[in-house]
């Protein structure tokens, strides 16, 4: 292998997203907003999608200072909204370099009281919509793709798709099942789309501050920290770092992976006095 540039291993060469286009679903808050900010600060142009226009407007007010960003109010579980979103990406960018499937839902209840509607909603949002939106965006992803610089799909899974969660006390059957299925869908898509120069990977976060974790942080944050070998929750920079790696030149040969970002929680249990 010969070197093409004296600075080929510099941070700018490895991790810049200058000129890239990206779509982040569920991008108006939580990890989605954090990832959108990280993409913008590293040079990408970004569209965020979220169900509610008010949330889109609030996110834009925060993100505008970091780069070229726009927002589309769309529910990715609805075929009409997905079609409108895909068309908006085509109109704005003409092609798409990075798709981050982050929109998600959760439902907690004891087994005897777990409703069919709740189970279906979580599976529809966390799995079915990811498949459908990805399928519909493949033509735009293909337009931006090359063997040297593939387009990237990054699915946001969860450590709960790797292990059985217990800290929050209330079972989340559909969430765990949907994220485990999403991890395997990631691998399946990675094999299918590789010949089209599109890589597919998943990030499996542990506990980070977001609307979804507000309740468990309020009641069980100490248990969450005890359950993690590093004895803390995640910081925003730690999820952004992995996403930027996967989206940038540095991650161009990474395909079909599920990367836990959970401090080791999914593989090694800490103190769980509440179960003694």
C-alpha cells in the first residue's frame, strides 16, 4: 500500500465530514439532536426528522449556529410521511451520504398487562419503519456512494438488544426484542447493500440523558451506575465519537458491526443489591 498524502492519517483526513449530506430521524431531541450537532460540527449538511413541528422548530433554533441544517416534521411509521421525507431529501440534497435511523419508542409494563397495541407500536417504530425508510432511501444513498467512499447507514440499537435489562424494574419486552432484531437486520442489510457501496452498522448505546431516560434517572440512577463497570452513564461526546467514526473515512471498511457504547454494562454486571 502506498501513501497518497503526507497527512493521510491526520484527524482532518480521517474524521472530516465536509461535503457530506445526512438525515437523522428522531433528530429533534436526545441522542438524535446530539448526533445531528456532531455531524454539523464536523462539516456535514443535515436534515433532521421528527414527528412534531414544534420539536423540529426548537431543534433548528439550537442547531442553526453549527451549520447547514433543516427539519422535516414526519412520522417514519406512516408511509405517506416517509414518502414525503424521502422526496424532501431528494429535493434538498439530490443524494444522501449518511442515514442515521434513530427514531425510537419504548413501552414498559408487566407481562400480564402488556398491551398488544404497545408491543406493535414499539416494533413498528424501532424495526419496521427502519426497514421501510432504509429501503426507500437506497436509491439516494447509491447516488452518493463509491467503492472508496461508501454511503453509510447507522442504526441506533441498544445495549438492551444485547442483554436482558433489569435496572428500570419494569419489563420492556418489545423494546429489547425490537433492538435485538434491529441489530440482526443491520447485519443482513450490510451483506445485501455492500455490493452497492453502502455500509450498514449499528450503535448500541447504554444509558445517556434523554427524554426516554428521564424517569429511570430520577428513580434509579445510582443503580444504573452500579450496574455499569465504569460506574457512570454516558456523555454526549462518547456517542458522537462513534457515529463520526462510522460516518467518516476512518470507518469506510467497517461493515455489519454492532458497537456497544455502554461502559461494558451489556457484558459485565456490577452491584445489583436490589436483586439480592
